[in-house]
């Protein structure tokens, strides 16, 4: 094919676009940092355009690089899936995805119909756990965690940053920020400081009284909100998905940065990941980048 760049360079570019770090890219591909850098520079020379902006300790994609990364990622995912379908084992392997229960309920489960429509030959099993790091012994192909990306013994790739918003029942009058300070607030265990952070972001002091209601999941918090128990702060991504699913909720205030992000979690041996997992993660990255949540 004319004008097709070297496939090895494209593979290095796709991985570098995810990691934004040539050393990490080399670890994934089994190459040296120098080799990865050479591949990228060769690709840029071949294309006649810069794909990355290089600073002392920072690597970012140019606008052209961002657009090209999505195209290359889709193409490599399609090649991987086709190769596996045509030359892999005759029996289809179920793709197992694990996420915290709130992420599974108010995000990943809502995305899976679109994924299955795009890749109907990949059976999917979604399993969930309450806490991000409470992993079980079952085999998992793709894991998605919310946190700071500092889990030991695994490799992490940031998928998306998150913001939080207050939510209330759909039939409630929208409160002012001052009214929220005196309203009944629902706290989620593990994220008890979300309300204090929210008020601080708006230059308000937190409530003086201890919370009347505390629950251990966003799922339970939203059930209480819908039951009229008060207000909860949850991820903006979850709130928008819950509302789009028809739950009687509304966002009750502006979003603020959460400080935590969703990450893709990989075992140390990334080469062992099945083709279906590589296809799904490429699809999910594309989905996140084209459906950004503020």
C-alpha cells in the first residue's frame, strides 16, 4: 500500500499516545526508550508533522497527534479483532470486565450495549466490587478503578479525570449553595470529605452538624436521594448517566474537580492480555475522548 507508515512505528505511536512516556511505552512493547523515541521521530519525519510536543519532563500530543492517535487506535483494534476471529481459537472467549459497583452501574453497564453493537462477536461479563482495590481471585481481562493511580503490583493507565456535583430529586426546587449548607446531606463512606470539599470550592464553611445518613455506595446514596432523604455529591459522569437512564434526579449545583480519576489496570505482563481486552480498552478510550464529561 502506498503512503502507509511502518506498522512498527504505528504500534509505538499508539502506545506512546496512551502513556505519554517513552520509557513506559518501551516497557509495554519490550523496547528501549531510545528505540521508541527513534520510532516516533521516524514516523513524524515520514508524515512531515509533529505528533508530540516535548518538554523537559513532559510529553503531550499535538492536535494532529490526538486526531491521529484515535485513527491508529481504531485501526489496530480492528486488526487485532479480525486476526483473533480468523486465526485464533474456534471457541469465543468471554471478556470479563471488573469495576467498582458504582462505576459498573452508572457508567460501564450503560456503555456495554454500544460496545456489543460495534463488536457483536465478543461476549462480555461485567463483575463488580464495592471498593476499588478489593480484588478477587477470578480471572479479569479488563479492570477499571477510581482513585489516584498509586496501587502497588499493577500497571495503570489514566482513562479520565472526574468532577463531582450535588444531586437531588427531580421534583425538588434547585437550592442555592447557602441552602445546601443547611440541607440534609447524605455522605458516602470513603468519600466523607466530598461535601466539605464542595463547600470549600465555593468559599463556604462546611456544615457543623454530623451527617444524618451515611451509606457505602453511590447506588445506595442515589436511592436515598430519590426517596427524599436529602442531597448527595457524586461523580458528574454518574449523575449524567443516571439521569439519561430515566432516574428521577437532577444536578443541583456546578461541578468541581474531584482529584481522583478512573484508571485502566493491567497486570505486569501486558502481552498476556487477550485480543478482546485490547479491543475493548481501545474502544473505551475512544468513547471517553469523544464523550467528555465536564
